[in-house]
C-alpha cells in the first residue's frame, strides 16, 4: 500500500518521522496502534544519516494493548516506542523512553534528544541512566549523540543527581 504524499495525512506524517528504508516497518506499526483522537502536532525536522525526517512534537493515539505489540519485530517495536515517546501524556513518554534510551540506532537519537529538552526530571534521569557512555570518548553513545554540551550535561548531571 502506497501512502499519499500528503503531510496532512496522519499515516504519512508518522511514516515521515523515520528514514524511508523503515517505511514498511512503520506501516506495520500503524496497523496495531489505535486511531488518534487528534492529528499529530507540529513536526520538527532533523537530519538522520543524510535524510530529513519530520518527527511529531506530540502524538494523541491511545497505547495499543500488549497483545497487538507482541507480533511486531524488534525494529517495529522500537518504532512504536519512538512514536509513543512523543505522546501527550508524560508518563506514557517515560514508559516508552525506557525502551529506546539505550538503543544504538541513529534514527532513535532525535526522539531521545527531544525529550531531554522537556525538563521533566524523571525523563532526564532516565535518559542519563540509559546513556551511560555519553561522557566516554569513543563510545558508541558518544559517536551517536556527539560531544555536544547537551550530551555532556546529561551524563554528568545524571551521575551526580544534580541539575
């Protein structure tokens, strides 16, 4: 099934949040998530490995029941968790962040970094615990997230417990 290339189309908007090579996996995820009460809000664009993706700022779909998630592949489950890390409910965002924070996939990075800017203490602490290698030169996490002040700030404050 080819999605219409219409950014106002909800399915297209969610597929656009990931690199094009994942479009089939995203479509499989869309089949198990409940229909949204509202359209996703204000996407922000980022470059992931040379490709521009448009990640929704907020998502309003209810969470699917676990029975629908089980048949998804590992990549598809990661996509689901990325999408729900943008949920309007902070507790839902936190639950799904727990599943993606330590991922080594470059397309997951913008979902995690965006959450770091939301200033929800529990989410910031979870990111710090999920990314212990940020301050380690040459680590996979340092290469994925870079040596930005954000990365250094996250790792040092997560260890010290101070902000």
